[in-house]
């Protein structure tokens, strides 16, 4: 006799899982975001190649800020390109 998790495993494997999932719902978006939100992210120039030595803890903090900025800029550009294709390169 099966008890506990063995019983649950047996019963769940006998179920017809094709009827459990709902069909995907598509929602038509009729309005574009306002024009001031459809602006590509600004590109920031890199550090000069002839810069002074930066302490390790400060360099780590600067790198984290730069990666966060890049991530947000990429997200913004993808959103703008989704609304108005080929706007941001």
C-alpha cells in the first residue's frame, strides 16, 4: 500500500496535464507611450585611457555603478525599440 509522497507521485503521474494549462492570453496594446518616454538612453563616454590609478574599493564601486547604468540603459532601449522599432541602435 502506498502512503504519503509515494501516493501523491503515483496519482499526479496518472493525471492528464494537457487540460490543466490555460491558453495564452494576448492583449492588444492600442496606445503608445508618450514621446518623452520614447527617448533612447544617453551614451556615456568611457574613462580616458591615461587616467590615474584608482584604489580597488573605489574601482569596484565605480564598476558596479557602470554595470547598473548599462543594464538600465539596455532595458530602456529595448522598451523604446519595442514601441518604435529601430529607434535606438
